[in-house]
C-alpha cells in the first residue's frame, strides 16, 4: 500500500495484469453478483437526467424493473443500480452473441449522452472505498475475470493502465501521473 494525496492505493493494481475478455466472460460482471453496480451520490442526479435518452436502449424487462424499483436502489446503506429478479443489472443489454453490455454506455457510444457509465463500472476491477479521511483504491479479484487476468498477463497490461481513463476521471490527471511514477519505481525494485 502507498499513499497518493488522499488515497491509499494497493500495489496490486500495479503488480497484476488485466484486460477484459468479453468473448470469454460474456460480460458476466453485469449479470452476476450480490448487488447492483455501486453508485456515487452525485451519479444519482445524472441517472435521472439521462434516463429518457437511455430508455430506448433498454429491454422491456429492464424498463419494468426500473419503473418498479426506481433508477437506483439503496442496499445496505449504499446506492446501486437495481437488479432484474435479483440477478442482471437493470441497465444491461445483450448483443447478438449474447454478450452483456451496458445500455448507458451504448447510449454514450452512440452520442446520445455525455456520461459513459457509473464510475464503479468504468473502474472495474478496481474498487474505491471512501472513508472520512481518505479513499482506499483496491483490486477486486473475482474468478469470473480469470480470462481477463490471463489476457492482461499475455499482453502485459497492468490493471492501472487498463483503467487509466477511469482513474483519471475519478482522481484527475495529476493523480494518475503520480501513480505512473510510483509504478516505475516499483518496477525498478
């Protein structure tokens, strides 16, 4: 662990490799797990604002779920995306090969909205836990991502490089530049 500003960062995000392999996992992280995608409080208003433009990308089942549960839910005191029948994220869609994708990201990719997706999804496999004095930046290991770890290792893509755009989105360019300096130092040791 090392400190960067007001974050405590796990060295695992530098030491481990990762590159999503959707052809292998089929986007299982969007349809498996114990809860929806974690949401930050400021993302709730964004969801409310963009929903009319995201709705056309959703399935009827997704729309019904969101209309019943809301655009977000509270689970164990935290905000997250609602789930369809306790399983799939309500914002999930599937391509013609059965790969789970994000309707929010699809709306973004098609230029309908300017918000890519919840930061927790964008950062994955990194999870950020906010505390009163700092934020912990950790690697979340999940067996469904074994193919991503294998591909990342094969192509030598460290986690922090795989999620560079998301880390900059969350913490800023200066923070990421400092992270790269720490990574270079650790590689030399």
